[in-house]
């Protein structure tokens, strides 16, 4: 078993870290480009395991994709039979079954062993109701593509993942009758990701009616028609920025992230508010976000329902704070890359912590932590949470730090350069 000794520092971190593009935007742009009416170019694209899996999957379906670094050109083609490796990428396993239903021929889906327990039946049953033929309810499964999909109206319970809604919406304009999707269930998680999908569809001239009030979100309507080609420019991945910003917060240092968007649908932008509530300073000036860490980090009581992907970072911060924290609204994280609530509580408690798992979240009481092994569960955000803790707790060893390649292939290099006062700014800019 491969363990990485997490770097420990006794001084404040001061660095500038430039991050690659957003995984969420990149993979949505790739799907829309493969379904568009003309070729598209994506600049600033993230190149990571998840995005490379999406590229390979769309190629398997027939799209002509030329990728050179962060610039990707997609030429749509007639969709055909193929085999798709989802890895552990939720966007691949939930965004591409609707695309496969438009293909002429059978499309076989499979993925990593851990992916076979991830919930998929919601979107597969929805596609069946819209006219698709599908064998199986979890990975591996096969979509019996007929070259077209009737579409129409479907009701789903998407409380387990916003990706069920986004996956249907991305392909819906290509359905014969378009799509009306109704959500019937508990509150939808990660609404900003659905809003991201809607905005990107509108950028491609797709007509979408979406709820004006996201808190009462129930129905989305997509009219049938072409998806126009767009030359997409991808924003930096704000969720991947959060461990680096947390480094400033837990060490009382300063971290700058250039190219922070003024307006964005990325959930990661909420980290600014969270850090301020925990005592840090955060401001954006001339496109750069700067976070100054406090002398003492305060606990927080917060509902992370819409920004659940920030939970591992916030949990690590809370474990290093000077007062208790309560994280609520995140029961759906039990169906992510791993059961993140169980994983976070198990690993922090293994280091001497005091974390209690509740029905929909975590209760964290800060206590002195000690070194030890930190298991990542093949989950990139678990790995980066361990790295945050390692800054303040000596002797933490992280299992499989390479899992960060899912969304940030050069995490270790960026992390180590951030901690090197002679190279942080130079190295981040590369």
C-alpha cells in the first residue's frame, strides 16, 4: 500500500497558486460539443482522469476529438456502438447514458470496482420511460441505442444527485419531443450544478425553462432543436482551489488564486463565505482571490446541501478550529465516490479526533490530533482533506495520494511548491 507523507509546516503559508480548469464545466462542454451542429473548441479545459475518461467515451461513440494540452477541438459525428469506461467519474456514468440512447447500436458501460455501487437507477429508469432500451440497473449496464430517443415527460427523484437532472438536460434538445423533467422527492442537492448546466445549454442556443426559485425547483423543460457549437472558455476549478485556500486558513498565512471569476455558477465560490465565517479574510481584487488566515479558526454551523463537494475541506478546517462545528444537509454524500460522511468521521477519529456522524451531516468537536495513516477510499477529496490536516498535524501519511488525479493531476506538485517559499509563485504559474 502506497502512503504519501503529508507535509507539515510550523510557519504561515504564503503562496500564489494557479489552477487548471473546472472539471464540471469541461465535461459539460465536451458533451454539448459532441452533440452540437458544428465543431467546437474548448480552451482552458481540465486534463484529468475524469475529463480524459469523458474524451475517451465520446470518441468511443464516434466523436472526433483532438486534444492538445488544455485546448480540445470536438467535431461531432454520427453516434454509434461502443464501450465506455466510466472509471469513478459520476459525470461520465450519468451524463452519457442519454447520449448513448441516441447512438445507433449497443453501448456497454462499466467502470472501477467502487463505481459499481454508485446509484444509477434513477437516470436509467428515466431513460426507459422516455423510450430507451437498457439492460441493467448499475454498472455494468448496456444501452440499446436506436439512433433516436422519443423524449417527452418524466418524473424522477433526484435527491440522491443533481447529476441525474443535468445528465437528462444535456442531451434533451436532441430528443424527438424534447424533455420535461419533474423532480419529486426531497430537496435537490447541489443546485448550482444544475444552474451551471442550464446556463451552458442556453449559451448553446438551447431553449430551457428552469425554475426561477431554486429552493422550489421542481420542473425543467427543454425544447427539441439543434445544439449550437460554442467555443467554450473554461474557468479555473474553484472546488479544487479550496484545499489551497484552506492552507492559508489553518496556518494563518496568505494564498492567492489568480483568474477567480467575477460571476460563476461553480459551487466552489461559496468557500469565500465559509472562510470568512470561520474567521479568515477573503477578497477578490483585479481577478485574484486572496485569503488571509486568522490567528484562531472558529467553528461553523452550516448547511452544505447545495455545495456538498466542499464538505471534506470544511470538515478538515472544522477539525482544526477552536470551537465545535455542525455540518448539515449532506446526507446525499453517502452516495459519492465513497460514503464521505463515514469516511471523514472514521479517518479523523483514527487520528484522535471527535467526529460524530448524524442523519444528514457531521458534528465536529476539535481536539488535539496525532499522526497516523489516512485512507483516501479512492476519493480525491478525501485525499486533499488529509493533506490539509497534515499541515498542522505532523506524521500523517495519506494512502493513494494519486487518486487526486481524478480532477487535479498535479496536486502533489502544486501542494509542495505552495509550501516552498522560493518556488511557490514561480511553480504555480507553470
